[in-house]
C-alpha cells in the first residue's frame, strides 16, 4: 500500500472527458469575459490586464496554500488564467503593435522556456507531480503562458489568416481530434499529448468566444458579452457539479 504522506495526490483534477468540456468552456469564458472588461466597459487592454493579473495572482496564491484539491478553486484559477491571457495577448498584439505573428512567436518561446525550466527543476511536467508549491508555481505560470499564446493564435488564425471564426474553430477542432487519435492509437507520450491538447483548447475557445460576441458583419453572432459570459459560467458550474472531480493520481 502506498504511503499517502510520501505520495500526496496532485492538487489538479484527473483528466477525463468532463475535464476537457469544462476547460473549453473556461477558455471561451476567458475570451468573452476579458473582452467584456476591455471593450464593453471600455477600460482598455492595459487596465484590463492589470485587473485580471491581480485576480490571477490571488487565485494562484489561494490554490497553492490549499491543502487539498478543491474543484471550484481550481477552475476559478483556470478562468483567471484565461481572462488575463486574453487581455495580455490583446495588449501585446494591438496596443504594443507586436502583431499576431510576433506575439505568438514570443509567447511560444516563453511557454517552451517555462516547460523546459519546469522539467529541469522537477524532472517531469506530468499533471500527477503537481503536489508541491514549487511544482504548482511552474504549473500555473506555464498555463498562463499557454492561455496567452492561445489567444494570440486564435486571433492570428481567424483574422490575419482570413479563416474567420468558424474556419479557425474547425482547424483547431481538427487538431484536437488528431491529438485524441494519437492518444488512443499511438504510444506518444501522454504528458506531451496532454499539453498539446491543453494548449489547443485555448485558441479554440478564443475563436468560439469571438464568434459569439463579435458583430455580424465581422462574422460573429453579436451576442452580449455579459450574457454570453454568464451562460458559460452557469454551464461551467453545472459541469463541475455533474462530472465528478477527483485529484489526479496518475501521469497524463
């Protein structure tokens, strides 16, 4: 029998179908929620980034201080990463004038650097190893970079590449299908596939969020950012309650 004192459970959820459904909803909420603050409230990308960065830091500190896995706290922290990722990417791409290509390239380098530093320091980037403050810090920094990268990639694909929101959603959806196929029919590292899927769900959520709230003449549905965000939040809460959330105990 394993000694749970020596082998504590991770403070992140087991990866199941429910996990991915909630994750996609969270990334979409991050887009609509971030845009609601920066655009609908007209606070701008810099102010929005400062607000959500403060929320992100508070959520991460609470998550790290928690003694056990708490589903609502975990998903609140994920939403915090998606909103700050949205506003940060928009600020870099638009306010600083880096552009989608430059922003995506810079964020990809930061993401890979974070994963490399995490692996060098902890020996693994597996979900099951996220059971110490140091590992959690790497985990959340990596997620924040992945969410920001996903926003830039989604905007780049939908706008600069000219695929539109539905076209971009189909591209990222197809890429996720390939990851699923690799999971079931190949021996590719499960940890690699997890992070590939985790990163790809963000641009998918970004373009779906834009599709919901952007003007009709821009290819969107012109829905209220507030009502779309509220609906996504209700869906997330229902899914968290419906799908059993357990701490991850095995590598992914």
